[in-house]
C-alpha cells in the first residue's frame, strides 16, 4: 500500500543497550540502505519519531534537557525513558514486521 507504520524493529547494527550504532564507521558498507541524516533530507523522511533531534531542530524546537548534546551524559536519555533501550528487537530476530507495529514511539505521550 505504500503506507509506513512505526515498529519496534531496529537495525541489526544498533547496540540496543546504548542506542548507538555498533559499527558507525562502516555502517554504509554493512547496511547499504543506511541513511545519513541531514536537515535537508527531513522533508522526505516522515517516519522519524517526533523526539528525533533532527526533527526537533527542523521545527525550530530546542533539544530537551535529557539529550546528550545538552547534558553531556549518554545515560540520561535512558534514565528518563526517552530511548529505545529495552523496547526494540533486532531485525535479525524480528520475523514478520506486521507483528511489531507500535502505536507510539518511546517518549511520546500515550
């Protein structure tokens, strides 16, 4: 149908404990459809969560106080429940995507 639904399925390179890419330097070689995010590309990427720093900046919104670039603490996002830690499954283990559709992103109001 061309519709895009949010899921809890994460890239196989995502370290689901830290929320960071496990092979950032080589990510494009390992995942050919990996996207280099820029503000200029956001018009075509309507599937990003509203808590995404790029989305917030494009809307002229400040980064929240839990964001690493603001607080300098990579664990704060996890303590505040704003990350995907404990919420995702690797694409390697996921199986059918339709079994992983979610109603909202972490950090969104229910």
